[in-house]
C-alpha cells in the first residue's frame, strides 16, 4: 500500500515525525547503575547527539556520544529510524559501539 493508499484508509503520513530531532544537540543523561534492583544510585552523562535525515526524510540516523565526568564511562551509540509508508510506522534500531550490533527486534510504532 503506497502512502496515498495508507492515507485513504485513515493512516496519517508520519514521514516527518522525527524532523524535530535533526541537528546537533547537547544532551544530558541519567542512568541507574543497577536497574530493576531497587538501586537508587545514578550515573550522570553529558555529550552530544547529531541527527540527520536520509532517503529524503524516510529515515534518519542519530549519532549519540556521552561520557560521565565522575565515572569516566562512555556511551557511544547510533539510532537508525526507518519509516514504512505502507503502514505509517517507524522502526527504531539501536546499536552501541561496544559490541557493534543492532538491537533486534526493532521498536515499532506510529503517532496516532
């Protein structure tokens, strides 16, 4: 089903749902050291996120790099977002530089 067909059956064109993220951003992140364990110890990170469109906006790539000034830990990752015009859904994949593997299955969804 093409985008026009998807719209004909009531699905909105969500191709620009992530346009707000395009550009270079300063980011701050807080992460629990031991999630789901009852721990309340947090590590704080700061760094940058660079997002750019590809495939005429039907996809985007987000490079994410943060470091913790206190622990020295680094998170170096990449998000790939792909838009499916037939379903009006986005598939989001995450990879980190530590293992170089894309997360599967992707997170899939759309704005309703």
